[in-house]
């Protein structure tokens, strides 16, 4: 998981705890720390929590138990597919060129 996703996840956890406190005890921790809901700092924190939720949407669609490193290795392996012929022999380029030339003449 990237650094930005980790920071976004931490902000979501802070936001979730704040909403839990609001719901259970009618206590807004962010507003009390930063001087009320209308203060500039509180609005910045609320905005960062909202933006972090957008950043974390792709986490919802990640496979469980699969790290970023594992998916990167799978992508690398799938990009290195060997389309050679049997026993790893390559098709002769001169033969291919001569066949193309004969196809054009016909």
C-alpha cells in the first residue's frame, strides 16, 4: 500500500472516530480541538477526510490478502510471455520476408 493511501486511511480512521463520537455522545472532537466547526483548520481537516475517502475507493476493489508487490509481480510475469515456437526456436526472419514478398506478387 502506498504512502498516500496509508495517510488517507489514517485520515478516514480519524474521521470515523470523530463521527462515532458525534453519533454516540454529540461531541465533535475535531471542532473542539480546532476551535469549532466553522474555523478554518476544522474545515481543512473535514476536507482532507473527504478527499481521503475518494483516494481509498480503489482499496474497496483490491483482492483480499494480496499485496501491491504480488500484483506487480503478476503483471511483470504476464508481460513476459514467450510466443516462440516449440523448444524455444525462433522463426527465421528471412523465411518470413520471402513469404511476404511472394504473397505481394500474387
